[in-house]
């Protein structure tokens, strides 16, 4: 019995050592392969740069063969990295090289038939190199079953200025299936100013609250006062999130016409909205709101008290005077005022 246990222990120990050795060997092999890949990538990049600069020492056929032998992924990776650092005529020549070497065609095929990750890479590549030729394939990919592919294809279409119907774009994105809400926000912020009218319509009338939020955020980031009436109207929307997003957009726009809406927001029954309205007052610089902000220093919710104190600090001498007047009070208002003044003193 003891001998069997001893042999079993030896066997397990041997298996553990073998497993560790296999992991070490695997790491060594992978590292060497990566070193070779980087060397090959460097050589190919030098050859592509030479081709872009008009060096005819090497014929395009030889370069195309070398890139095909290295795989479409490496070729696309090299061209994409170069596209990030070149401009103007050099970029135009790089696009020609990408087409001549067949990399654009390879990425178009991959966008239609590849795996999810490959499709995303292809969409990003085509956004820089595909041009109008890639638009039909990207529009099909924007309706793909996989959400990450839809996002990448839609972003590529925006970069190619190929979006003409924002409502259709939203419908194809199927926001309910997206886990990455920040990616959707980025898409809306990238939409060109020429589509601001459609974005405003969505902010005013979209049934889906998520669409309204994205549209309001985009309008704020766009900085156009033409959207101000719609944003002001959104400060009274039934959904708390919409009211908060409206005040965030107003804070970015910084228009004094928001004063009345902010005054109402500071009395909102939802503490989240009172917090957003307080921030908005401070960022716009509405000194007329100082009495209302002073009242909120004693709000039942800490975030409302903190943002109100922060806004008072941002409003200059008048706001700081209010904070100093209440800092010695044995109350919630006194404690938050004291904390804000101390924080300001410690700031560099």
C-alpha cells in the first residue's frame, strides 16, 4: 500500500515537472517566433516604405509576393501602422500600394467571410484604405449578427463619410444587443456636423431612451447652439437618465439661456438630476445660482452636497464666501463646505 502511494506521488511529481517544462519550452518557442515575426515585419515595412517613396529597385510583383507569403494580417498591420504617421500625397501613394498589392481585396473578402476578430480588423483597415469601393461591403457588415462587427463596420462608414441616415444606422446597430455602450457613444460623437439635424430629431423624438441619451451626448459634444431648444426640453423628460444627460450637454454648451432649466433642475425630486444641475451651474458660471447651490449644501444626498460645494468653489469669490460662511456650522452643510475648502487649499 505504501509502495503504491509512493509510486503515485513520484508519478504526479514527474507529471508536474513535465508540465512545467512544456510550458517553458512553449514560451521559448513563442518568443523566438515573435522575434522572427518582428524582424520580418521590419524588413517588409522598409520595403513598403521604399515602394511608397517611389523606389523602383524592387518590382511590385516581388513585393506583392513577399507580402502574400507573410500573410494578409501582417501586410495589413504594416500598412495600417504606416497610415497613422503619413499624410497627404504620401497617404495617397500608400493607398495605391495597398490596392496594387491586393491587400484591400483580401480585407474585403475577410470582412465578408472571416471570423469576428478578423472582420473587426478588416473594417478598421478598410476605413483608411477602402474608399468608396468598400462601402457596400461595410454596409452589409453593419448589419452583421455579431455586435462587435456591426460597431466596427459602422465606425468605418462614419470615417468614410458614408452615413446618410442616422435612424437607419441606429436600427442596424441594434443597441439592445450591445454590451459596449462607450463604443456606441464614440460612434455618435464621430458623426459629422452635416447630420446634426437628424441627431437633433432623435434627441427630441426617439422612443428608445438609449438613443435619446446617445443623441444628447453627441449634441453636447458637437457644441452647436442650434440644438439648445431640444436639450432644454430634455431637462424635463420623464426619464431621470435623459434629464441628467441634458444637463451634462448644457454644461458643455455653456449657454446662459440654460439658467431657468438649471434652476428647475436644482429642485428636481431625483438626486441624480440635482447633482447634474449643480455641476452644470458651476461649469457655465451662473453666479445667480449661488443661493440655490448654498441651499443644496444641506441636501440629504452626499453627491448633491459635494457637487454643489464644488460648483460654488468654481463660481469664484461669491461662491467661496458662502462656503466660508457655513464651514463652522455643526451640520452637513458645514462639513461639506469645510471639506471643499480644505481640498482647495491642498490643490497645487
